[in-house]
């Protein structure tokens, strides 16, 4: 993902105004749902409404990262804390505070059309892919057709 203080600051400002941000994703950690070079659309998000399976964009220093919510830790005295992970990653990211969250990925542009990633169907497909990947890394062979 982009590594720039300017990009992070502009994205945060635009999203805080209630507008969407689009940018080209880089990296392989969210494959096959977000592939290197695809354009993603990010919308503002209220941290109280974030749930497991959402794909969040967050800032860690000058780096913007796009990963999936693996767990939401509810805190009594403050905003929730999130444990995120790339779909191809075997370990979790560091805890992500609400203040670090820039927005939620709404869609990815693929083959000229927007594919929504927050629907019930997309969540089921992502779960299936993640399970197939984990089985594959354990030495099992699983065939899953391309998500498009």
C-alpha cells in the first residue's frame, strides 16, 4: 500500500469529510480478493460498527495497510481495538486502535466493474478461500474457482 505521510493525511481528511477515496492497491497479502494493481474504493467507517470480516484501511506510521478484521476487542472505557490480518497471512497484525482506522473497503474494481466486498455473499466466499488456503498450507489439495 502507499507509503507516504501526504497520502495518509489526505486520505484521512477526505474520509473524515464523509467522502470516498480510491487508490491502487499494492502487495499480495489480501489476494485473491484484492490483487496487486487493482483499484479499491474506501468509505468512511464508524469504529463502533466494525465487525469481523470487514476490510479496513489503517495507518501505521506513514504506511497505509488494507487488511481484514479477524477480531474486534470491545473496550468499556474507550473505542474498540481490532486484530487484523491479510487473507494470505498466517499471523495477525499488531493491535489496531480506532484512531488508526481510515476507512472500510467498499469495493474493488475488477475487469471494468466494481465488486462489492462487504456483502454477505462476498464474506462467505472470502471465508471459503481462507479455509481452502489454510488446508492447502497443511498439505491438502483444494480446488476453488476464481472469484470474479
